[in-house]
């Protein structure tokens, strides 16, 4: 089941080891797992790594992402340290570019002879993992250094599971992925979700020429949005000092995001509504202007259920019908997770260490791992920064 991505042998000639031996066992070949392994292998010439993932290809949640998604930050801030992503620099890489990129990176890592990749395997604990294709293939690994959990962030996208609310028979509901496969127009589109995914769904429909009056947007909570135009690498020397100065001058937390808004770093959908959430979602002014063309914005809490003729919400209901397409964009994305020590004896829990930068954080953790054997010293330099959900999480 182990795949030699450089010189693959015919299946019938492969040996199928049961007992494996490695320095690091890394669970999860998503953005954080790949960034960790890449930096670990770069910093150490002799380290051996076994990389396990339940999906067939590396890239984590990008395997389940909608086809038209792109990064909401420059490619320079994402991916692995040793390999540029797509065009690199300030480019916003597409899903196709990102998937091809991680395939290329895992081949490069395996070509070192020190990394082995086991796709479609489920980790069971204590160094043991099992093939999901051939369940009687079980591997027991002797780990000489650390077991690395690169799945701790628990990234969620809508295509990974059913909606979190009941949907009556006959109701047309798709995850955002379904928008790329539409084969007929609908009288109305109802987009459920206020975050990055919901915004992407609405912008996709608007770009396809859908009249804003045919769109309904259900928002459970208004969110603060970051100005993506100011996230480019050339802006960092100006933005970081500005942010630090603005933080120091604050006397009340309530002024934090309004101060960012005055400086052009933050937006809100409705200038008369104070957002109560922040999830690192970024946007540019042109996109914000497009979203503000949508007049039918519903703020009645979360969806409780969708019936054939109405959508029930926590604070009321709205009408729907047979010729309405409902688009589910309510998955957690990068949900808030409680912080825990990164380094714990024979384990590493990969977590964000910097604001909204999971891949960079994983690379930092790998570099710290090669720097010292003292877990206390490494933990002192790696305070986890849980992905924000509320505005106060930014400075909590």
C-alpha cells in the first residue's frame, strides 16, 4: 500500500510491510502536515518520515473544495517552504493549482528516499494505521522520535458531510460545489452562510450574470472582513508597524475593528450593523460592492430546517419553493479549537502559531523541533493562536 511515487512497481511486485520503522509518523497530508514534513526534511539530512492520510491524494480539505475556489491570501504565504505555489508571489492560486502543487510536493519529498506516503489509510493510534481500501492491511509503526498530529485543526468544508439542519424531501439543496455543475437556471437562489464560502457562492452567481434580486442571503451573524488588497507582501513593512501602533493606542477593545476599518484594513457588509464574528475572511472593495447589490439579506439566526414551502430560522421563517435552489455554505471551515501544548513528550500537536497562517505555523513548529530536544523551551516559543471566531479572539 505504500506508494513509491518516483519509481512505482507493478502492484503484484510490491511488498506489503506490516512492521514499519521511522523517526516521525505524521498524521495528515493537508496544508499543515505537508508544511511540517517539508521543513523537517529540509532541516535534517537524515530524518525519516512516514506520512499517513485517509484521502487518496495529498492536499487535505482541498480534495473536497469547490472547483472555483481560490486562495484568499497571496500564494507566497501558503504551501511549503521549499517549493513556490503556482506563479508564487502575490498570485491567488486556484484549487486545481493547489492540488497539482501538493501532488508535486509529495513526489519531491518521496524522491529523497526518506519520506514514505501512505494514502487512503486511517490512523488508529499507538503507531497503528489501516488501509481503507483493503481493511486487512494493518501497519504497526515503531516511532523513534515523535508522532505528529497534523489534523488537530479539523478543517471542514460543506462537501465533507450533510447539512447540520433537516431538509424535507423534494427540497433542492446542494453544497457550494454543486454550483459548478448547474445545468439549468433556477427562479431563485438561497445561499446559507455568512463566511468565505457563502461569499464565494454569491460572487460566483453574480459573475455568471444572476440578477441580485434573484439572490437571498441568509446570515446568522455579520462578520468583520479583511481587506485582501492590503495583504500583499509589499504591504507587510507598512502594515505590521501600523497594526502594532493602532493596538498600542487602543484603550477599549470595542474600538479595535472600527480602528482597522478607519485604516482601510477591515470592512463590514452593512455600515449600520456591528459585526459579531471574525473568521479571517478577506475581500476586496469591488467584491464588497457586488455583495451590497443583494437587497434580500436575511438576519433571523441560523437555519433550523428547510420545508417544501418555508425555511425555518431561529427567529422566524421565510418562504421558499420548488424552483428555488438552496446552497449550503455552513461548514465550520477552520473551527475554533482549544489550544494545547504543541510539544508533549513523544507527540506534536500542530496548531496555528500566527494569525490566520496555518501552513507557516506548521513550518515554524518543524523548525523548532529540529532546534532543540527541550519541550519546555520549544513550547515557550510556540504559543498556539486558535483560529478566531469572535472579534475578541484576535487579541485574546
